[in-house]
C-alpha cells in the first residue's frame, strides 16, 4: 500500500511545482558542490522548488549563493563516518518536506540520501556520479548496486564516468550523461608581481584540491626535472587540502622551493589563469574537470593527463598536450614541450576555447529540468 507521503506527493504534482531535495556532503567550494549550486539556483522557479541538505558542513560562498536565490539549506553536522542519527534526522526532514524527487551527490550523500529517501517514502530518487572513482572497493560497489535498484536515474557528468559506472555496477537502469555547465565569474587579471613572478618568467599553474587524486607529488618531481633547462620557469600551486604541508616540504627537499609557490585556496582563480602561461593537470582520475574546462574557455594552454575523463574533452595535439600521469619523465618532457613550443600551445588553446563554449550552464540546467520532468512521468 503506498505511503501517505507518496499519495500526497503524486496528487499535488499536477498543480504545484516539482519539489527537489538535493543531498550532498558539504558546500565546500569544489567541483560537484559548485555544479549543484549552479543547478539549484538556475532551475525555473515557476516549475521547480529546490532545497539543499548538507550532511557534514556548509560553506560561506555557496551558502551565500543559495541564500541570494532563496534556496532553503539545512546542515545536519554529521560528525562520524557511520552516523545512524544523521540518517534518521535526514529521513525525518524529508518526510516533513515531502519532496517529489530526492537528488543525491557523491558517494556519502548517495548512500545516506538514498537510504533516507527510501525510509521516508520519497516517490523518486536521482543519484549523481561525478568521477571515475577507482578507489571504490567491493563494499562501496555492493552499496551502490543495492541502492541503484531503488534509483530512478543515475547521472554521470561525462561519458568516461558513465562507462566506469557500467563496468563497476553492471546494468543500473537509466544512466544519463549530463555534462557540467561552465561559468566564469568576472575576475580581472592578477598582477604577476602578486604571484611572485615577473613578465620574463614562464608560469605553470596547477589548480585543485591537494589530495592524492590530483597527483601533485609526481608534478613536483617532474617540475624538478624540467626546470634546469628553463631557469625562468615557475610553478604555482593554487588550492588547499590534506597534503599541503607534505607537498611544501617535498618542494623544498627537491630544491625547487624558490621556483614553487603555494597560493592556497583562491577565489580569484580565473584572474590567476589570465596571468599565467599554461595550466598543468596531472590527475590520476577525474569526472569532468571544471578547472580544465575553465582554462579552455579562457584560452589558457593546457597540459593534462591522458585519461578517459580528459581525452573525452581534449584531443592530444589538437586542444592540448597530454601525458601519462604515472610517468614522471613523460610529465617533465610535456612541461618542457609546453615551454619550448608556445605557438603550438596557443593554437591548441584557440581550438580548446571553441570546444569549451558548448558546455554552458543553461544547457546543463535544461537537461536536468527535462530529466526531473521525465522521472515524474515515469519516463
């Protein structure tokens, strides 16, 4: 027998907006979180009523975006890896709000959010897979397979991620690719002097969270190999994370401390991109890298990992230079090539800008709106 929640939600959908509750672990100013915030603040307000639940913590910038758009946000302040109390709290909140669709993002929220949605009797569930995630073990896979059976649709942000999901989980019902939407806030160029460089220097930029996935250890070792023949080469590390202290120590131990600068988290990253010579992205895996697409959109030359989630958007030698992220020598040689062939790199950047223009926010939002409407109709 259908729950009261289910009957009420289905009876009023024809005469009211579609209520979509988004569940995500944090509102850190990172890729998936920014995409979620872009989506919920751009949904057609005449058709959709979004809300956001964060399991662990909020975040000043994205919370402000939600507040400015009038999107309700509730943080559950989850403190432990396994938290039945958080699960029950989320179930209670979902029962009270009675959304038509619960949309979850990333593994922690995909787990807690989908279980809570089922316990609350939510009519429809959508989950988001945002990266290839080779770190997931058998237990993660079993959880994902079990919960996929109760999920109306799984959204991947690239074909590479969709392929990884199919390979890991097998048939998962509706699996749809919706690419990220790229939007660049207005940000004037940051003066090179503020970045510890001058006009004669060649600046290589890394931007991202300092964690193992981003492979910055190999990047530093490759930079050490490439820098002796290019004395004006400088490396900027924009971002923060658990490996920062270790990476700063490694840079000093490698003897490249004077040529490397750790900038920490920067809100003005687009302005920094406008002032450097090229971006290097040595990730071991990705989903759809926002920083890659932002660089392409700005016409900033890119050297990046030869992995499926990057080659999907960048053809080697056409939109950028690619390397084996597990081969320090290959990374070093690619950095050296970027320095010594600026004309080739600029040609690649011009083609990359044209390709990046197709990934706009309006298109991303429209695809989610269609998905939500089709899920409501049982399509």
